[in-house]
C-alpha cells in the first residue's frame, strides 16, 4: 500500500494533469514509511508527447529537499498520453536505473498519470485527480538474482540436454535486467483538507493563523507535522502514517507566558468519517478551552 497525502495529489493535478502529456516530477516521503508527502515539479525536463526525461535540476531540488526537510526520495511520477496507464518498456529501464543509483531504496514508487478518465472504485491502485485524470500506482522492485546453486544445476542440465540451453540462458541471464513492476494499492491521507478546516475555524475574528508543514522522527516513529501559529498560541498536530485511522498528537503552546508552556491536549477520536470537519470536530473543544485560557493569561489546563 502506498499512501499519498492530499497535498501531493493536489500538486500533481496542478503541475501534471492540468497539462498535456508528458510531464513529471519527483516524489518524496517520510523515511521508513509508505507515505508520499511531497511532490517536486520538474519544469526543465525534456518532454514530448511520448517522452518524459527528468532534468538534472530536479535531482538538485530533490537533494535540497532531502537535506532541508529530512524527507526521502521515493520515486518519479509522470504522465502518459490517452489511457495508457501502464509503465512502458522504456519506463522499466528507467526504473531499474533509478534503483541502481539509489541503493538505499527497497522499492521505487512510480505512478502513471493519465487524463482519460477519473479513478474507478474497483481499481484499488487508482486515485482521481483534480482538475482531471487519475493516478495509477505502481512500485518497481529490483530483479531477483539467480541463486548460484541453481545456476550450476541449470548449467549441468543444459550441457546434458542442449535443447534446454535457451532455458538456461533465460534463467541465468534473462531475468537479471528485468525490473519487477507491480500495481500497488493506494489511498489518500487527507491532511491538507482537514488542517485547512482547523485553520479556518481558529482564524475566526481578527486573528490570522499561519501554517507551516514539516516532518519529525521521534523514538523510531515518523510523523507529518502541521504547526498553526495564532495570536499568543502555537498548535502542533503530529500525524502518524496511519492517519486518519489513528489520531494525531495535539500539542498546545501558550506563547504569551514566559517561559512559554507546551502541553499535550487530549481529545476523543471516535469518528472515521472522511469529511473535512472530522479533525476540527474532534479537537475543537480542547483547543478552544486551551486558547481561551491562554488569552486570559491563565495556566493551560489539561483538557
Ligand atoms: Zn512512461
């Protein structure tokens, strides 16, 4: 399973599926997770109606993102003409090259974008894009190497029976350079929509709320973080890779006091409904209580 954040899908819609094919860009994710949380566009790529060749600038941009954000390069997304939603034979060669130059990658995430139609529910490796088209999710793996003892067995047999020579050639040599590309189930992590709703609600009145996104690794677990800075308070939501099935951690900082005080706020997470209000509904009371206490200069209580 590959999880794409709604922000990544929205960016792919803006930079790829809004245009005629082929176009592409890089995908970065939270290390040691299956969450793709950053799309890096590639406007300098060499492209035609049937070719997408990533630019060197994309590589530089990816390296900068990896260093700056602590994210990891996961793969490349690109569009195809018509309804051709499978990787081509040239794509497979490119996937293998990418795996070879990125030895730290166990797998290479390589979705194909087509604009022929939206996703259909029966296809678990498809997601609809805005304003049009679909993402079809694939993952490429390194080819399996023939085991030495098996090689010897085939060598002996091929000598004994020359008509098996072609099988020997195929077994020992043939599969070595063929990358394994499999359709991969995928889902959407709706962070952007949910945070936009929280931000809207916190910003009521004259107080603006500034939002910054990030990533943090704590005690072996990885989280996508969203920091909302308002008048006299900071709210940090730490989303696990299993969101929205698992609730985020909610940290509240009263920045009016000296020194500022950070507490984790508790809230109930019983609804798994996919609508945008779900996060705000869950955290609203504990957040509003904490902010009210913060504004009147009282210590923040445990909710
Ligand atoms: Zn292609």
